[in-house]
């Protein structure tokens, strides 16, 4: 007789994702044939996460999401009680480091400024939908077209 299993048990049985891709300098939407796609993207937060000691952490890295990352929040009780919490849980799964903080959990994301969370949500969308962090923009003054990397650097820096 077959036994029905839930999503949680199915996800527990699945092997954890392993990132064995070599690090590349410039992210691109498509990896050359025979080469693994770029999976981790560095970023600089607009304001920065302030830890318990008062240290500001602005630089970090986010990896591309897996199907597991997208499914796990759906069974999280916090998300079931409050669907708006989904982005907090999702971001905590894909942020690999934030300054000196290597264990980025939902509590860390909860304590971030709303500006930084919005920035990370946009970054998440870009790297998981479009495959890169570059955006084409047009100067409103001279109508010159160019690309900017949304993941890092401050405005006006190159």
C-alpha cells in the first residue's frame, strides 16, 4: 500500500543544493556551453544592516534561488499566518552573507531597514527572472543610453 507524504517530508528527503560552480567576475544572462551559470551576486545595501553591537553591514552576496527555496516558505507557519512574511523567509534562504554575518536568518532580515529589504527584493527578482543584475537606463538630461549594475556600487561611481 502506498503512503501519502506531504511537501515538507518530500523536501526533507531531497538532497540539499550544492554550489559547485566556479566564481566568475562578470555576471551574464547565459553561460557559455559547458560552463555552469553564474549563481552568486554581490551587492551593497543602500543603508546597511545594523547588528547587536552596532556594526553596519552593507556588503553581501545573494545566490540564485532554487525550486526548493521557493517552495519552503509555502509550508512555513509564519508565512501561512501572514503571507507578507514570505519575502522575509525567502530572502533569508538566498542571502549567503551580509558583511561579517554568515548565518543570515529571518530574524536578520526582519531587522533590516525597509529600504534595504526593497533593494534585496528587487535584486532577487532581477537575478532569478532575468539572470543578471544589469539594467538599461537612459539619462533624462542628455538621452544617452547606458547600463548600470544594480547589485553594487554607489550612484555616480564606476
